[in-house]
């Protein structure tokens, strides 16, 4: 953050920008009032990654404007989650480099060269859990982490998981995504030595109650070293995994 | 049942018992009004096992009287569940052959020679689940089944279960008892080919909500061939296992 | 399973297939990675029936590919549940012998001659419970069981059930399907001697809470010998009934 | 009510009581402020029966004082519910005619000759439901109704109920009390033609959730003509039954 | 019922109908198997009113056939609830005398002259509760009761209710319908002397939870003489009111 | 209210209106029966503001008629909430001065000159909470209060809130609107000295359960001086704020 | 607050206290670390009343020490809630002027002369609600407000409330306390013009669910101007009422 | 693990132990059957820390035997949680070096020299949360981590937290413990850059529902980088923090 401030002050000193412009740029390092939103532009300095755009409840036009502003003031990737294709297309008209992931419904706008460190493994139980698992994977990748995937390895056919137990043990952080009974994180947590982030999904029916069943399973896990995020919160899991993965760096 | 009726009629014909006594005995084959309870004495003919005594909410004296009556009219074992030691001692004063299982808090009053058929395996996740697991095992044994036990094999140390997978495959019926996250039946159901009766227990804390968490886990299991009974209902699991085990006999 | 392995080895020995083909076939006996899914092809050897296809959350194309693969590697019937008509038509274009059941929304692809053993009786409470009851019946039939149906026999008109009590007593396994108050399994369990699989449905309104009411009723049943499956889980009930029905065979 | 007012006015006119005494008596016909309680003394004129005393949360001394006051101002029976034996004994020291029912924990203080009209039948499912069933029966009797009892007739042994179906059809109002699965009111409602008041009890364990299970069962009943009261609310059921029973009188 | 049987026997004796026809007619007095439904035709003899048709979950064609059959075998009004206009029109093509109530979405097919006895008062809290209130009113009218309505009298403007307290006291049975906070039955129960049937509706938002809030309010009412039916169950309330209203007749 | 009555009596005395007209006008000061609704026209005298129109569950035509009647009999602003644009347009055809707020979906029909007193501050956590926050603001404005807005100040970027803590301390009443975790009222309540009205919104997903999560957060707040209204109830918050703001006036 | 700072600086200037003592006193104006607690001594300057002591979960010794410290640093009354008699006696040994209210289990330690402004009316539904109502009243009194009480005025006997409607209209703030069905705030809110703070209590049984029923009733109230606090939170209600009552002062 | 195996083999080779002893020691490296428990002795090799002893549901004697066995086979600290003082004293008689922490009710049996790496900060909201916070701290310390504490910093007095924001930013992992509204993790997560483990506690009353309220708050947090563990699960939080803290080592 200090670098950025110095840079602004230098520009003022050299009269490259006016004092008013300098003031505005300094203010925008903290927050940026757009009327319908007050962007927390300081977040990239505080948390290491700019504010992500959670699309539901915002108009397409608001999303586009926020994306542009974040892309402008940040020197890192910008991420938008739960975006429809039509939102992506609107963003793309303004920022052609924006990329869309259909499965996870995420938009990523890249900036500069990407580092790719550590080893995050995303494990999922069933085919229907893919959108959440991909949201986690894309988020972690956008934040500069190396991510591997191991999908459709539910415990109804346990040998699918056991045959890959070496990969479980090599990961530095594990994200385990499961709906239905939410059993997978307990089993993975029993096999692996690294922190496990458990993500319940709303996949299921009947007494699943929109993901309540796997959520409770994961919170009550008798395996150690498991932290739980909200139902379907792939973004939150990817974010937390990134913080853990980059903690020692 | 026909045998019993014939026997009564024969006794009447031979004047071993009076017509009034015969009438009373015939009536008692259906139900027996004890004022505070109307025993379903017909149940042994209909379901193959007499009504069991669920002790909570009954006075010790009522339990003793019901046990005596059932023992008198039935030609099979009598079972009382959730009994305290003081209840057992009161029963014992009247029926000295009564046996008590401290862990499962069950009383069994045996009658005649016991058959012991089939192969029911009771699997439990943790040490705290023992009372429920034992209630299931004692119930199934009292109903004339061969029962094996495999205890403390939770998935936090999966090798404990996998090392005994052969026993899982040999059982004709499996009863799987688990509290906390209730994960064990899903894993066992993924390994074994026989019907699995899943029993959630109220063991746990916090978001366990008195056994709700493992109950939901088991109802939502992605493994096939699992039927669920009420939380802590070891009796119900043992009963159902007995019906399945003896179905082909 | 040994037969299958021998057959492959023989084909390799006789050079009917190459070593690489043999290796691939042996691997496919355990699992089969299709990218979006990792089929548990070993399940037919382990559980006696191949993995069934739960359609929600999968694209039509994925379902068709999975159905083709399972049909290819399995020597038994293939079952897909909760399938729309358009899914069936897509499957049919690839596998013309596929059959569709409109009420239960199931697809069955038959293979070879069917055995039809035992006696499973599916009882349902109301007309609106038919889709779930039929899913149970079709599943059990697809797994090689003889299935009878007794529909619309709710306890509001108890004589409809009592007049058929003989059929209740003759079944080896009973599946009892009910929404609303979920009372039927308790009544059937009081009359019949065989294991009862209770299936709550989401039929109802108000304090039914999407099937929670009948689910709780069934879990708390005071009749013995009842195992419960998830709300609307006709497939699970049919599967469990099949395991019980064929347990002694 | 007019009679009472006339009587007071006459006493004033005849100078049997002073004007101040007359005023106080007139005021006490509406309510009576005792500091910790404001008795609704008008209730007997409005609803036909004086305010009953719900004991929990009141001190023994408060209960005694309220009982004395109600007994004084009312010309009907006074009823106190959920009273311990020690409360009864304290009341008895002041009003020796008070009667105690140990099972239902009710105190009744009778006044004058009792009418006993109509035909209310109280049916209960199990022995543990007796306290609630008796609270209903005692309440209805205290309000001047003829009450019959039919106890321990749960559906696990349906013949116990069916053998007495005539009594079900002859009652003018039925109160049906059940815990566990709460199935009995649905079955009774299918057999009887009169209004059924369903009372769930908190008897049960596990997924009974303190009576929630039978409450939901009864609210969702597919039999017609059923009204439900709160869990364990025997008093409320007896009161409602009395209003219905005496509606045409 | 005896009259009907005699009539059939007379027709057989007089050879107006054949023995087979007589047999079929006798059987149809108990139940009538239509494949997808097993009509409880005996209900009119047992409960005093034929089975009503709950339309959701049935096809239009099934509803029409059931309505025709019930109209044919019953000598009373036939009622169908929760019917759309298109269902009504289909019924109307077959039975032109069918009547439709748009607000309550009920179809009534009348038969012969109607009695109209007693005095049922339907009170509702808000305009949005009208569909449920009307379902109750139409049901009670179809069953031969005199019904009055008092709508939009919520307690936020208590004088609207108090100004009509005389009507509250004159009714023999009260049906009180309310969503939101469900307060109205408690207030009405405090003012009126007759039985109150409380009907919670799903009208509301937020912490209303689909009618759970008013349901709990009504079950916990501190006014006496209140029975509760399921959320939105106007039919059930009208039916119960009819049984109470005609109890003394 | 007395002024209005005097005015009517004067008009009668002066024969400006007939006695019948006077009677009707006096009656309409209490309530006004429109068939489908019984308007509480007395509310403006009792609560200081006329009954507001909650649109869901009413037909467009009913809303228009109610709006016209309230506008006619009231000398204050009329407010309709949760109105769609098509409702507004229908109202506008009859009352052209009606104003629509698209975000909050409110219609205001102004009357005479507006006072604008005190200082109500509406604070909201995120952009998606705007509709509820605006409903609160518009309601308070329509009731004659001065309202300020401070939007998108969630605690994930706490400096956005802290930088405006002076405004928090100057407000006489605070309305704090938040979905997701509902944390904002606790933080604001810790900083400000005035009463805080907390409004949970249904914004969120997963374990948010339609606003239950923020509702519980707010009810359990460890900051003092917080009152909570229903989920999404911006209207109720604005109304309560107005009563508090004008309490001392 | 400035007065206090000036006073300290003056004492330093006059050498009445040392610089170290002055520093410590200034720091203690913000917070005071007692090891097991970090007192928010700044609260009295920020919120107008010092931090209150919530006794559960604290040892008696901790409570005594905290009370002494708050009494020392504050120039206002100190309040401790949910205190047992033995806690009071321990406090009393250190601060003899401490007062105890048995019903509400509150301790008040007064300081200087009390103002007593405005007009807060505490209304409660039943005798069992007294502890919560008194906690509210005592809290408001301790904060310098004039408080009136109107107890046991539940709607089952509505005339008790209506006869005192004038008092309802004269209060500047109303606190309405109710358990069971929680109906009272809706009725009071319909009659009174001032802000209503609704306090649900855990008084009740069965489907009351520990106060959930009245909580939901109050949140869904169709009367305007109601803010709700947590179940049994008399303290919170008294605090909020004080802020409102003193808002204009 | 290989070192341990080599050591055993060497001892066998050197005849220091017999082949039977060697076999037993090798077996005990995987699990150890004690009848009532099957210790997962392999866990220390797999997860880096031996199985901890959760005391509830185990007899004192069982706990002592398990502690002795774990202490014997492990070369690391042994931890027992939720232990009463009497349990500690029994352990102490066998293993005098055992240490007890009264607040957190934990027993630690140390082995060899302790490493103490990284920087875990445990933050708690209130004094009543101390037992859970201490369980987390003691667990992390027992696993070889450097732990700091920052207690009683709830957001009702936000300056207590803000004044220590530097410590928040320096920690490598944060454990944030809160009951009541559970707001603290959201605020800390907004300020700090490191992973936050949120621990809801069951401290609270009313609509806290045993910790459900703070649990939901934390799962729905709008701050990023938060993982949640079960209510009151200090052990789980300390364990997860240790895995994260030592991930890069």
C-alpha cells in the first residue's frame, strides 16, 4: 500500500496529476462511493485480494460498472460470482479480456502475470456438486494458487477415493464438496493430514432440507481438522483455502 | 395360534378347565385389560414375538405386573427396555430367572430352549454409542437370532473398519449405530451387500441437536439399501433385523 | 466377478483382445472415469446391482453416455430415476429397447431373461402418492423381484385396508408409501408380520412441511419392524426391499 | 348474570348490605385485582365456567388465595391444573372439600349439585399418556359432563380398538390422546361420526422432539372432523369437548 | 344405510335389477375401485357426508370420473376443493349443474333439497385470508349448515370486532381464520361462549414461515375452547364445524 | 378527531348536508365496509396515520378502490407497499398525483403541506438490501419525518462505517437494515446512543434460511437499545421510527 | 465526558494526583482490564448508562469485583441482572447500599439523586410473566425513568385491558410482556399511539417451544409500531424504552 | 512411522524383544482393541497428533486406561477434553505428571521437550465464552503451537478490539470465539488478513437456541476467510488452527 501512496505523491510532485486528482486517488484507495454501492477498495491492501462481486441482487449495469471500477483501481484479478451468461456478455463488451466459466458461473478479469503456488486439492462427491466445486477451484486459481481437482468420488464406491489416497496426503489444503449426506469430508479428514475445508451443497431432496443435512454432518464430524463454510459457498471455501495456502509465504 | 386354541378346547372338553376359564383364556389370547394397560397378548401370534415392555412412564409395580402376565401367557422370551436396576430388582423378586444387561438397561425373561439362527452384525461408531448398540443386540438375541458385535470403528480411523470388511460382507443383516456425524452407515452401506439398518444416537453436542444431525445424515445416505429407525431406538433396530433375518426361514 | 476376470484372461490368452484392451477391461470392472463422472462399475459385483442413474443435476447428454456405458459393462438391467420424457427419448435414440414409466419417471434398460422371485407388496395411501409408489415398484422389479401393488388404501376409510389384510400377511416384504399424516405404515405394521419399509412423501400442505410430518410419524411409529427411508425416496425403498427379499436366496 | 345483579340490588334496597359493599360486589363480577393477579371473575358469566388456575409459575400461597376467591365468587366448580400434592394440601387446609386426582395432578372444589350430561369419550393410546387423558376427563367432569374412558388402545394392536368401535360411534364428542407417532386420532376419525379433539402428548424420545411429531401427525390427518389442541393440553381438550357437548343444550 | 340395502334387495326381488347388478351395487356401498383410486363410498353412511375430492395431484380426467361416480352413488352434495377453473369446466361438461366458487376454488354438485340448520359464523382477519375463509364457508354450506360471514376484522382495529360482539355470542360454532400473527382466535375466544375452530393461513412473509407463526399462536392460545386445524385447511374447519353444529340434531 | 366531528355537526346544523349524510360521515370515521375489506378509517385519529395498504393478496381493482377511499376520508398521506408498477399505473389513472418508488415498490399519495421533523438515519449493509431500506425510508418520509440514508456500509469493510460515526451519533433514531449475517445493528448499536431499529432481510443463501440467520443475530445482539422487526419489514421499521421520532413532539 | 477529562487534568495540574495516576484514570475512562473481563468503562459516556452486569457464567467473586469497579468509575446507578440472592448478599458485604429485587433478580447500586422523567408503562399478560416484566421495569427505573405497571391483563378477559385503555394512551412508551400465545402486544398496539416494545417470555408448554411461539407472534404482528426484543429479555426492553423515553430530552 | 518400524525390527534382530512382542508392537501401531474401545494408535503417524480423549460417555476407569495406553504408545502429548476434576484426579494417580486446566476442563500429559511455533491468536467476545476459548488455546498449545489470548472484546464496546488491531494483523491464524449474536468473527475477519476459525458457543438465552444463533451468523458471514466449527467445539478449533499454523513447516 505504501508503494501506491508514494507513487501518487510522486505524480503530484511531478505535476503529472493535479492535487485534486491526487486527493481523489488517495480517497479511492479506501472506498469508492458509486451511489448504489460503496466499494471497499482498501480490501486488496488489507486482505490481499480485492472485493469480489456477488452478482445476485445487483442489476447487470451495476455489475458492469463495479467490475470496471475494481479492474481500474486494483492490480490483481477481479472475480464475479453467480453470474449468468448475459451478465458475462455485458461485462465482456466493456472488458473484452473477461473470462467466463459456465459450470461455476464465474467471471474472471485477469491482470498481469499470475503466480501459482502451493497445492490445493478440490474433492467432490457427485456430478451434481460440480458447480460449487468449480466455484471454489476458480476462486482459488484467481487468487494465485495451484489447484487440482478430484471429482465424483462419493463413499458409495469407496475404492474410487482410496485408490487416490496419495493425492489426498500430498495436498497442502483440501476443499471437500458434498451434498446429500455430506459424508465425504469426514472420510477425507480421517485419511489426510492437512486442513480440510468442508462445503455442503444444496444437492439432494426430501430430508436434505436445502443442504441442512450435509451442513450438520460436517459440523459434527468426528474427524479432526475440518472447518465448514456456508451451504453452496464455493467462493468462501476457495478464499479460505487461499489464505491457508499462502499463510507461510 | 390354532394349536393354542385347540389345546384350550381340549382342556374344556376334558373338563380340565371350566367353560368360564376357557372363555377367559381365549379372550386373553387377544388382549388383557389390566386397568392401566390393555396388553396386546395376540401380538406373539401375529408378529412372532410378544409385546415388549417400554419402561419409561410406567410405575415399577405396573412393569412387574405386566412382566408377570406376559411371561404367563407367552411361550417366548419377554423383553423390557430402558429399565433401571431398581426395576430389574423388583422384577427379579417375582421372576428370579430374569436377567439384566447393565449397559443396555434391558431385562430378559427366557422361556424354554432358544433357537439362534442367521447372522446379524451390530457395528457401532464410538464407545458412547454402546448402550444403543447393546439394546439392539440384546433385542435380536432375545428374539432368537445369532448376533455378532463390531464396536468403536468410526471413520476417523477408517483402517479399523476396512481391516474387517470380510465380516461386513458375511452378515445377513447389518445394524449400524452412530452418533455425532452419523457417517458410518453410509460407509458400511458402500462396502456390504446386505440390508443395513441405521440407528442414529443422541451422542454429540452443539449442532448435533439431540441426534438430529446423524438422523438426517442417514436418511440422506447416498449408499443404497439403508433403512433408518428413530434416534436411540436400538430396540426397533434389533426387532427389524430379526424380521429380516428370519424372513426366509 | 471371478468369472468375468477369467473370461477376460481367456480372451487375452486366445489373442481375441490385446493386452491393452484386457487391461482396460479389467480396470473398467472397478471404475470408469468419464470426466464429469467416475462410474462405480464395481458396484454390480459388490451389491448385486449396477449403479443407478439419478438424473437431476446431470445434462441429458451425460445421462445418455452413462446409460450406454453401464449397459455395455453390466450384465444386468440398468435403471435411471427421476427422468423426464425428453431424457427418455434421447436415451431411446441410442438404446431403442429402453422402457419408460410415465408415472414414476423411470427408465429401464433390460438385459437377458429376468428372474422374478419372492413377494414384495407396495401399499400406498392416496392417489397423489402414486409416483413414489411406482418408483419403488419399478425399482424392485428391475432388480428381479415379484411385486404386487395395493393403492389408495388410506386409514380415513380403514375397511379398504382391512378387507385385504390377507395380502398384507402373505407378503415377504412390505413397502408402505404415505404423505399427509403418514399414518399408514403404523397401521400396516400392526397387522403384518413381515418387515415394513416406510416411505414418507412430500404430498400435503401447511404443517406438512414438505414431508417432514409423515417422516416424523414413521420414525416414531409404535408398531415394530419398520425401517424408514428419505422423503419421496421410492428408489431407496425398492432397493432395500430387494436386498431383504433376496437375502435368503 | 342478571340474576346476580338483581340479587345485589335487592340486598342494597333491603339494606342487607351497604352501598359500598354493593359496589364492591358489582365490581368483583367483572374482575378482582389481587396485586399479583387480576382475576377474570366475569368469565363464568361469559363462558359458562369460571377461570381455571394454571399452577406453574405461581407460588403456593398465590394459588390458595386465588382458589379461595374463585370459590367465593363463583357458583360453580373451581378447577386447578398441574398442581403438586403439596399445593393440594395447602389448598385443603383452607377448603377441606377440595379433591385431588394424583394422575392428572388436578384439584377440584365442587359447589352444589352437579349436572352430568351428554357423552364424552376419552380414548388414549398408551399407558404413559394417562396423565394427559385424565386431565381432559377431570376437566370435562368438573364442567358437568358425563365422561367415559377407553385407555391403552394404540394401533400397534388394532383389534383392541376395533372391538370397541360401537362405543366410538355412540359418543357425542371424542377426545383422543396420543404421543409417539400420534396415529390414533386419524384412525378414530376414520371410524367415528362425531367431532374428534386430538391431543398430542410429549411422550416419546428421539425424533419425537417433545411432542412435535404427534402434533404434526394430527394437524395433517387425512380423516375429517378433527381439531387439535396444544401438546399435553388435556385441560384445553376437556374444555372444548364440554363446549361442544353442551352446545345444543 | 339399511334403507339403501333394502331398496337394492327389493329391486332384486322384483327383478328390476339382476343379481349381478345387485351384488355390484352392494359392493359399491363400501368402496369402488377405479384403478387410480379406491373410493370410500361407505363414508356417507359412516360420517354423514360423502368423500370430498382434494384436487391437487389428480389429473383433470380423474377428477371428472370421481365426481361422476360420487354424484351417482351418493344422495348428498358432492364437494371438490382446490380446483382450478379449467377443472370446473371439465366437470361442468359432464355435470352441468356443478357450481364454482372462484374465491375458494371449490366445486359443489348439489342433490335434492338442502336443509340449512344451526348457525356457523366464519370470522376472518384480513382480505388476503378470504380464499381460506370461503373454503370453510362453502364446505359447511354444502354439508347443510346455515353460515354467516364476518370478514376483515383484524385486531389492529379492534373496534371493528367489538362493535359486532353480539353476533359472536349468538353463533353456535365459530370458525376464525387468520394469517400474519394469528391473534384473532384468542381475542374471539375471549369474547364468545361457543366452540372456536381456529384456522391459520399462510398469509404473511418473513418470520411467518408459511403459516407456522399463526399456527403456533393458535395452539398456544390462552383463551379456552379453541381447536386448531392445519394451515390453510378451510375444508377441515368447515367439516368440523358441521359435525359440531349438527351434533345435537 | 373532535374537530372533524364538530365540522360535520356544523354542516348538519347549517343544512349543508342531510342528516343521513352526516350519519354516514360519522360512521365512516370509524370503519368503512367495502365488502372485501372493512377499512379502519379511525386509525388516523388513533395512531396518527391512516391504515396503509399492503398490496399482496389484493386485486388491482381492490387496491385502487381502497386507495381512493382512504385518500378521500383522510387528511394525510396515503401509503401502499409492495406494489408492482402495473398497480401504480392503475392507481395513477384515478389519482394522478400518486408517486411511485421503483426500488421500494411503494406508492405515496400526498395531501397538503408536509412537515418534516427530527432526524431518522437509515443504514444498510449491502446493495441487495436497498429495497427494504428504501421501504423504511419512504414510509418514514410519508409520515412526515426527515430521513437520511447511509447505504452499503457492511462490516467486511468496517472503515466505511467508522468514517461516518459522527452521523451515527447525531441521528435521533436509527434504522439498520442487513441480510446475510445481520451483524451491522450490533456494531451500530455499540457506537450510537439513540434507539436502533434492526431490520433483517431475506438476502443471502444456504444457511441463511430466508432471513432467519440475521433475525436471530439481531434478537441476540449484545449491544443495548435494539428493537427488531420482521424479516424484510421496511414498512414496520419506518413506522416505528416515526412514532419514536415524533414521541417528544 | 469532557468534564471528567478536565477534572483529571486539573487534578494533575494542582498535583492532587500524580501524572501516573492521571494516566491510569484517563485510560480507565475507556476500558479496564480485569483479566477475566475487559470492562467497557467508556459506555456511560457513549450510551448514557454504564455497562450492566449479566450474571450467568460469571463467578460470584467476579461479579462483586466488577460491581465495585463500575460503582467506582461511574457517576450513575449500577445494575446487575439475573442475580441469585447469594450473589446479592456477597455484593452487599462490599457495597451495603446495594438493593435487591427478588422477583426480577436484579441488583441496583444507586448513586446520587435520581431523575425520574417521562412515562413508561409496563403491561404484562399473566402472573408467570412477572419476573420478566419486573426486570424491564427495574432497568428503566435504574436508568432514571418514571415507570408504571399494569399486570395480568391477558386477552382471555379483554375487559381487564379495555377498562384501562386511557392509561395505554397516556404512556410515552409501552413495554408489553407476554408468554403463551404472545397476543397482547398486537392488541395493545392496535389501541395505543406510542411505540410498543414487545417482550416474549418462555412461559408456556408444548408447542410454545421455549418462547418461540410468542416471539413469532410478535414479529408478525399486524399492528404497527412494534419492536421486538429477545425472549425473556426484560433488561433489553427497559433499556430501549429508556432511550426512547429520553430521546427528546 | 518408518523410524518406529525400523526400531522394532532392530530390536527383534538383536533379540531384545521376541518375535511375538515385535508382532504385537507392530499391530499396536495401527489400532489397539481394549474391548470397550478400539484405539486408533495410527493417528499420530497419519495426522501428526495422537487420538484425543473425549470424556463424556466414558467411565472414569475407561478414561484412565485409554490415557495410559496412549501415553505409552505415543511420543507426543496426550490430551483429554471435557474432563471433570474427579477424572483428572483418577488419571493423576496413575500418571502424576498429568496437568489440569480448570476453566477448559482439559487434561494434558506432556512428553519430552515441546516445540512452540507460529502465532495463533485466540480472541473471545465475553467472559462466559472463556471455557471454550481456553479449550481451543490448550489444545493448540498441546499440539506444539505458540498461542496468545485476547479476551472479552465484544463489539458492544468496539474500541476494545480496534485498539488492538495490530495484534489481529500479526497472527498467522485467528480463533474467534463468541456466543450471543456471534458477531465478533465477522468484524475480526473484516480487519485481519489471516484465516479465521469461528467458534460459536452455547452462551445466551431465548432465541439463542443453544448456540444456533451465533452458528448461523458465522456461517453467513459477509467477511471472507472464515471457517466454522461446531458449537462449543474449542478442541476442533485448536486442532484446525494447529494444522494451518504448521502447514508451511
